[in-house]
């Protein structure tokens, strides 16, 4: 994500298309539209919000879910679950490990560009565990919601 901010939207989109070609993915109009919508989203976005933005008549939910799953498998999209179990999606051009903090009231999600969990993973490895990974999302109430 940090790399993408330094380049224009057009350059970033071209790199996404290149990554799709490298992964032997078909580049279709619906996939392009979905990717553009994800890239323009200011924060992680739900399938329902994507469906609404893309046009409910032009895009059915099954198409959106299938494409998001395909994008996730090749590393173009990161999916994470909210505290309530709802999935949110964000696009990723580069493999950039990060976490989020989500507001319990307005559901705004913000990126946290640090991860201090590596020490715990190292400890788990020292205890004899292998293939250790983690999932971490923080929840709270944002300043805007507290002011209301």
C-alpha cells in the first residue's frame, strides 16, 4: 500500500493488470470495474458496499464474491473479518503485512502499518511450533463517534 501511494492511480492499475497477467487470470470488464472500485475505496469495504457502488443491476453478488476470492488467492486483495463476523476487503499491490483498527459504532477501518507480533511468532517457533501465523484486528470507538 505504501508503494502504491507514491505512484499514480493509472500506474497502480497497470501494475495490478500485469500481476493478473502473470497469474494467468482473465482480465474482464467486470474484474476491471471491481478492481477500480476497490482501489478507490478510502478504507476496507464490504461486499454489500461494493455491490451498491458497482450497480446492483450490472453486478450480482455471486460475481463479486467469486472475483474477490480469485483476487485474494493471487494476492491482489486482502480479506479480514470484523468483530461481528462481516468480511471487509482491501486491494493490495505489494505484499504489505499490516493490521487494522475498526470503530465499533461507525465501522470505519484504519490501517495500522506496524506489527509487533513477530516476537510472539518467534517464541512459538522456539517452543517447537512451525508454520506459525496470526490474525489481529483491534476494535474501539473512534473520536468522531465519541464526540456524537
